[in-house]
C-alpha cells in the first residue's frame, strides 16, 4: 500500500507546485499593472494555443496573403519589416508546430494586454526566447530595417523607430524579454524612464491589480471562467479626460497637450468634471471574459461575454421591460443554416422610451457638451410620441424570428436552380388571429383568407404568386401564439413545435449561423453556373464554424454573449 501511496503523493505534490507556480507567474505580471489602468485583458490560466490552432479553420488562406501584398509597395523599411512579420504569422497559422517554432511559444501560453495610462503594453509567455530574436534578425536582414539596443536597470531591450508624431518626435517600438515573458510597448515623448520601467516589469506601481479583487469580482459577478478576463474602466478614462493630474492618464494628456488649445480644457470645468464623473459612476465599466473553453485538436468551443455595467436602475428597468420572446429554434446553431430573433414587447415600447427619455433629461446639465446632447434629446420628443402611437397598433407583439434550416442548389437548363428550401418566419403575438385580421384591412389580397388557431395552412401563392422557377410553396398558418410562414418539411416541423411554446420574456436579440452550411450551396451554385472559384477562396468551402450571439439585459447591465464552435478541416 505504501508503495502505491508514495508515488501518488509525489504526483500530487508536483501538481500542486505546478499550479502554485502558474498562479505565481500570473500574479507576477498583475503586480506591474496599475489598479487604475483604463484597459486590461489577460489570459489568467494557460491557453492551449497549439490545440486551438490545430482545430481552427483558417479564415484567411495563408497561401494567398493578398490582403497585405499592397504594403510591399510602400517605400518605408519599417512597413516592409511589419509586413514580413505579418506574412510569417499568417504562414504559421496553417501549422501549430510552425507557429510555436517561429515565435518561440509553448504548447500553452498566457498573454496580457493593458495600458499604463495611454501607453499600451503587450506581454506574452515564450518558451524559447532566442526564437524571437532570430525572427527579428531575419526580418531585419530581409528589409534593411534595423534596431538600436538600449538598457534600463540592467535589462537590455531593442528599439525600433516607427514613425514621428506631429511634433517631429520619434515613436519607437520597444521589444524586451525577461524571465520567459516577451514585452512589446512604445516609447515617445510622454514615456519617462519610470513609466518604461513599469512597462518592462522593472518597477511596480504603488497599487497594482494584484493588490485588489477587481478581477475576482468581475469573474464572480458575471459568471465568467477564470481562464481569461478583461475590462475597460470608464471611471478612470473620464477622470483622465476631466483633470490634469488625478491619474496617470490625466498627467499624460496634460503633458501631450500643454502647448495646445484642446477640447480637454473645456472638460476640465467644474461642471463637466462633476457631471461626466457622475455618468461614469452610473456606467462604470465594460467587463468581458470567457464563459466556456473546451479545446482539443479536433474541435474547439469558446464562449465569450461582454457586459456594459450599469448602476442606472431607471434605464435598466425600462430596458428590461422591453425583453421579448426568443423561440427555441433560433438558439441552436447545429440545426440551422442561419436563424435570428428580435425579442421585443411592443406594448412596453412607449412607456420604456418615455422613462429613458425622461432620465436622460434629468438633471439639466451645465457642462456644454452634455447640455448640447440634452438639447437634441428635447428636440426628439415629437418623434418619440409618434413612435409610441405607432407601436400601439402592434401592442400584442412579443417578437419576430426567422430561420433557414436547409437549402440546396441544382442545375436546370445549364443554370443554378434552387432545389429546396426549408425556412420559417414567425411573429410571436398574444392574439395572432386578431393581428392577421388587422393586417387584412391594409392588404386587399388577404381579404378572402381566413386563418384560425392551429387550423389548416394557406398557400402564400394565393396572395403573392411566386415564380415556379424558384421552386417555393410557402404556407401561412397560426400555431398557438405564433403567426407563421414556412416552406419545406423542416419549416413545417419547427412551426408545429412553436404551437407548444408559450410567450415569455427571454431576451432582446439572438443570431446563430453555420458558415459551412451557408457557403457550400453558394459554392455549388458558382460551379454549376460554369464559373471558376478562385483558388484562394476554395478553402471557404471547408470553413467549418458555427456561432451563436445573444443580447440581453440583466441587473448588472447590457450583456452580449457569444459561443463559437469550429472543427479542424478534414484531411
């Protein structure tokens, strides 16, 4: 028994040490990120970059980088240098091992991007630092664009002159490596040695992200995973715009504009400072991060969410009343070519807009830019009233949705021909019979048609004759709380399922699509028409990716969720 327990204990201890080391390395980077950074995004746990690249189809064919070829016509060696690096990156995307080799990456990496006020900083873990220097040296030899070497607090780094600012002062690209981390940043007139030292990980800020619970709070509040998280800090951005030295961003803007008359001076007034900061406190941050991460060499599924955080409860409450019905058939990208839905409780539209309009008008702002915006809001009052009157005509509507479930193309008389189409269009409404009868008043061709709840369908061809060449026979029907127009067997099946779904407030917007199902029939149609698909576009036929996008309102703010699944191309 002891012989079994000893190796288990050794493995467990090793795993614990590894996890501790991983967290310590992550905290080490966070220790150099100021707590008041306006922007941050970081991969807090290692990302399986090799497996992800292996499973991901290429959106841009690496064999045909025509989108960057025009850059080669530029005379600037710096442009040629950048173009060469982009070309190397694109070529590497076709092979995960090649990407790791060219850029010195491990199988799993962490990366961070943030700003020190205005100064952008990118940090990436590397397994082979020499590979980076070899790559840069190779491109220097090919383009004639060379670096100088400098040193700060014992750390040597490369300086690449990129451009000059409007005052003729150089803006340099800085590249450094230390302790297995690659740092890329900029150097210009407002970048002091202390600021550069902080960017290079040589000096810590007085208070860093590692000293706070900001990232943990974001993850918990929005149900993100702990693999990656980021934010845009609206409060610090507004603080930088409305003061001369209240934070690092403010001090940098002050230095950059000290000899100029700029709009920033207007924002420094007492009224603008107070009112803009009050707005920022109500809309403090945009937070984003992964909600799902399932990656292997065969396929990958990533869930991502972004939340515009708000503490303005009157506006949030008004927006939440607008949430409408999102049907099940639009939410599964595996079953559709493309599907979308707008959830909107039209009965709440007038009151919600009135509440939002009133909130935006109160209090009366004294800050000139904000007062101008309020003046425009005042002027829109009449249009708002007309919209409210118009919405009353469709007060029972809770949403509208549509989908193409499948379609195919064949050849007819040497021309591409729509062989089949399974599709559905639905209006989700409390009393669809009454809605249809109201529509009949405005469409004389519908006068002779009667639809009953779950009664027989009526061919739309009786109202709007459709060319036989299109091979379509759409049907109109009422299924429970849904007025539907469908075509094909799958369209009928999904329409029947709708009759079992009751209306409920589930969201604002939904979109799902499958790129392979969209593009393959189009490519078939091109071939049937005798056209030749360009070689550089042939790979799109095998671009096997699905995506789902959802927009909703909750107590934290306005939220966008997306899920992407992609599969490796078949050999």
